[in-house]
């Protein structure tokens, strides 16, 4: 039996397809949304469409940004010869929040996972290797300490080693499987300072 209107069901289905939102939350959100004032709903809808239309990948580091070059890559005061490799834009934001890292980044948009069928060609590795043709002193691999993150770190390490460029891995001590963004700044800095050669 169809308890709700078709429109509500459609909305619930769309919301339930988002990460971290189960069937119950999707229902709760859907009813909340239809009860919201029209202007707020329109503002939310517009924010989603505009973000989708205007956000793009930085030409250098591939993070999500509004500009051709993100603020970090566009900053000449940053050390462009030190590249920190992270899995996603949220991890980049976590390191930026510490305010202590002076290098630039490279965002992979994922991690290698044989179990999920995600291989090296499915993340932005080719672009990282292309950047190494420029003057680079060090590549710091800051992927998560999950199985996927470690697999990715090892793979990248092996790939870069022959180029003679210094490759380091941030210290673990970061909770296993923990997303970098949930870790406090002190732990992040400690992981960065305690990095070791790969
Ligand atoms: Zn950038």
C-alpha cells in the first residue's frame, strides 16, 4: 500500500540514495522539507544546483573549487615543491585547518580497493605523476590508515621511488579506518611531523 503521495516517495528515494542517510532519516528529512517555508526550500534547491554547476576541479591539485586554480595552488607563498597526497577534498580541508602545512596538495578522489574493484586507473594518479615532471622535493602520502589507504600509499610509493623524489608516509597513530577529517588538529600535525621515508 502506498502510504504517501508519489512526490513524497520520490523525494524519500532521492534522499535515501545519499551517503549516510538511511530509510528512516530520508523519511524524516522529506517531511521536514515539505513543511519548510517555500523560500527556504527554493534557496536550498538553488544552492545545490549552483554548487553543481560552478564547482570544478583545480587545474593543479584537482581539489574541488570555484576557480581554475584553488586558493592553495594560487598562493605563491606556499611551497610548491612539497606535495601532500590526500584521498579527498575533505582531507585537504582538515590539513588546511591546522594552518601549519605550507606545501601544496594532490587530491586522488578515492583510494585503491581491490575488493570494490577500484584500481589505480580509477583515482587521479596519472595527474600526480604528471606533476612530478616539475621541480618537486617531496611527496607526502597522507591517505587514510584504512586498508585502502595503506594499499594506495604503498602503490604510490613504489611508483615514485624510481624517480628519486623523496616519498614519505604520515605516521600512523591516526585511528585505523578513521576518516582524516574527524581527527583533531594536534593528531594530524603529529602524524605529519612523524612521517617516515617510504
Ligand atoms: Zn589546487
